[in-house]
């Protein structure tokens, strides 16, 4: 399964990922940036968890985990109850903005682009290569476990603090 991996050591905070996400998803931004104390900014995006709390919390089955590992939200089934938003331990799901906007307010790893063999827009746009889209099992093999806020994020040279 492929995941977005972010190397904060080479991130220059240019926000190119946000612009690319906005271009692909219209008015709804699914890839935002958060501030980490004085350490700088951190791209904030859905982690497409192995056992997603947002999917378990959804009373209408609008949130689902696909066979390819992506977690998606269906506009047709979503009632806007915000259960998924509240359940996400990483706080990355967008707020309710009307049902059409709500369904797009979550990263879907540009599934239409990746189905064509392209990278997600944020990866293709990143000028420093700080954001990558890689097979997670290959990256995890040799790296130290990263835990932030009590949540194991995996082993990766691309998801770490400076």
C-alpha cells in the first residue's frame, strides 16, 4: 500500500502542496498545513489509517476503506453529522461545508490520478521532493518507529521532526 510520506528536513514551507490540492479539488482544500510550536509547519493530511476510526464512527457508512487502502467519504451517503471528524485522532478531516464540499474535504490521494499511474498532485508539485508517495512496507523496513501524541505513525525517514 502506498502512502504520502513527508520529510520535514527538506520541506521549505512553500505551500505548493496546498495550491496543487486546491487546483485539483476546487474550492475545498484537503491538504492543509499546521504549525508545530516553533519547529515550523507540518503538512496535515489524512493518513489513510490501517484501522480508521473515522470509518468505524460513521453511522451511515459514508466513510469506507477501499481495497487500495485509501479511506474515502461518499457525498451521497454523508449526512454531515461530523462523527468522522470527531473520531479522527489526527484532526485532519475537514469540517462540514455543505454535503458536496464535505465529501471532498478529505484527502483521497488523488485516486483518479493514481489510477492513471500519476502521482498525487501534492507530490508532483513539491519542488524539493519533501512529499513522496511510496510503498509503505519498503520504507518501514529499516527505520525507527515514530510516535507523536501517543499514536504510532510508522517508521519512515519522510515523517519526522527536524
